[in-house]
C-alpha cells in the first residue's frame, strides 16, 4: 500500500510545451495528488523567485537565464531540492563529454563473474557535414556500420535523416530501419533484439548515476557482436520520454515521494535505487521490438560525431 502523509508537498515543474504536454498528463497529476504531492506548473514568463514555495523543482530548460534563476532560488530556498543540477545536466549536451563518463565507470562497474562487458564505440568529430560522405575523413579506426549524430545534444538537434546515412554508408546500418510518420520523423526498430543482462544494465545505471549525479536519465546500448557479449553505450539522454513507459505514473510518483521524504534517496551513492528496464514494447504500431525515440529533424547544421 502506498505511503500517505498529512503533509502535502509542492513540486514545481518547468518544461518546454512539447515536453509538458507529453509528461504532465492527468494520470500523473492524479497519481501524485493521491500521495500528497501537488505538481504545479512554473510560469517561465515570471521570475522563479516570485513563485512557490516548492519542495522540489523538476526542470528541463537550457538557457543561461534559467540556470541563473535556479541558482538564485536555491540560495534563497536551500531546502528546495532541484531535479537535477544544471551543471550536471550540461555534461550531456556534448556527445564527447557525455560518453567520457562511461569510460570513467567502465572498470569500476564490471563485477567479478559478470559475463558481459560494456564500453563506448570508437568515434571522431566531423566539422563539415559535406565530409560525412568522404570516408577518408573518418580516420583509420572507424569501419562500417557507423552512426552519425550532431555533436551538440541539447534536445533540439537530432540525428541526420536515414537517407543521409545511406549516402554515407552505401548500405543499411545493421539493426536499424526507418518507418516515416511524416517527412521529418522516423523511428528506430530493433528486430529480434536480445536484451542485455539485467545485472549489466543495473551496474551501468548505478555507475552513471553516481558519476553524473543525475536522477532522471536513460541510456542507449548496442551489442558489439565482434567482441562476444560486449555492449556499447551510444547515447545518454536527460529527462527522457517517461510517458512512453507503461505505468510511468506510479514510477515517477514513487520517485518524487522518495526524494521528498527520504534523505538517502537524494544520495547518488544510494544502492537501493530502482532500475526500470522496459523490453520490447511496441510503440510504433505492429512492429515487434520497437523502441521509442525522439523526432529526427533534417537540415541541421553544425559538427557531427561519427
């Protein structure tokens, strides 16, 4: 039975409209309300310091002004818990620093007796999109298949369209196909995918949480079949699309309850955190093994990571 308390908690949230529409659904509001947690929208057109008070603040905004407002709010309201630290989130906005954290935890989180291992793929940075088609610019270590993504991962720029990848590779990337929903949006489909060991995923999640000091994130892994049972972390996403996860309302409500009522839940050394693994859920119609991804926007400029 869920814990209840006479005290009510106020959780403010500051999200972009698209994220707000998908995440803050009536089912989540009601689930939180039943546990004594009121989710309140923060008006980003007004100073944060003039709103609340909030027991915690959920946010996914990335502007200098917002970071300054959060810092000021924390100073004046030291008991308010910020989920998550803007400085910690910033590391995920660059794909180089994003994956460096995996290397930091790689040795520490491979336990004795674990049959699988993990790491990061070989990568390089291409600063001119035209050079993506010139394989001589990739360096000697990169071989087919490859994945090309914008270097800046700020929630706005996306992977190049699959058509661009075809022109780079000349063939389909293994285990990835495209299903157009409209001219700009695609979904990745994993067919006959074997899930990695749960113990490995738990170790990676625990290590990333401790190293990054973040609560709300997920990560994407692919299997490197050339080296046996080895998995590569290719992406880490802050505050992902939880609403696509079955039963996300109870998971998020439990999370909020814990950070609001239990000091140990705020510790990044806590080994009792819950890891939620969603396997082979169909989000794209009748395709089995479909996994949700964000929309893919074309014609983005800037350096690419390959």
